[in-house]
């Protein structure tokens, strides 16, 4: 019988290794806060964190960056006056800026098996320095590569024991593509439902992309 639920956060995160690439979703909401706290407690270091925004001085992204466990941050935006901005300015954090749409597509490409793609986004900016460009349909385009993760920490509104997930509101933006892009997808869910209780149209992330689920009640 397939049952992807694990007893607690510590069990879900126990084998995350130093140097792992961590995919961390969140777009207004949908940030797996409990899993982030668990990863800080677990202690893996030298991590590369992939997240939409570098965050402020509070919240899960700021917390894991402030812990000193992250070597590199890949995101679409960093505020100078933030934990991420200050760490970067002090030379304590590597930083890679990726336009938001390109970030989402690089993640989707990793999950879909796409080996590379061209986009006009950033092709005529500093982001293209030293990188391959090509004129396609009259537009200068920049070559981009997939962005796979070793681990995705995912937030779900509800889940069944096979790992089928429903995400709520803007949590649908990055949680599904990050779940697809990771070698190991660990989920925190607010609600547990029986098999068949999630209508097919509401399965936003199919269980085939999910490996471990832990129930974190709302």
C-alpha cells in the first residue's frame, strides 16, 4: 500500500545533505514555514537556495539565510535592506538574479525534461554578458538551462496518502513546478483527505512528483 506520509518533520528532512540545492516556493502565500524551520534545526549547510524573492528581515527565507546555512541564493529580486542584501554586500552569500518568468520556466523545464530554451527576456541586458544569444523570429534571445533541485520543500492545502496535492490561491504559482523539478519533494500539508476525495481538476500536483508528506495542521 502506498502511503507517503511520514511521522514528523524531522523524519521528512533527516537525510538532506550538505551542499544540496533547495527549491523553496512561496508567492504571497504558500511558503512551507514549518519545513524551513525543520531544515534549520536539521543543520544541513553549504546550501543553494532557489526562491522567488530574497525576502526581507523576517519570514522563512530571511530565517534560513540568517542561519548561515546557505552558500548561494538564486532568486528574481533582492532588496538591499534585507538579510540577503546585507549578506551579499558583506561577501557572505553568492547571488544569481533570474527574471521571475525565466525562473519559473527554468524550473518547469527541469521537471519536463527540456534541456535548454531561448527567451528574449534579459537578452539585451547585463544578464546576457558572456552567454549565448541567438536571433529568433527577429528577436534577440538568450539561452537558458533548466534549474533542477535536490530537494523541494512544498506547501499544500490538502493531500492524500498517494501524495496528490491541492494548493490554495497563489500557492499554485511555484509549488507545482518546484515539486516537479526536484529529485526529492517533501510536502507539508494542512489537511489530510482520503484517496478519491480530491477532484481530478483540483489535483494541482500529482503524487508521482511527491516523495514524503507530513501533516502540519493549520
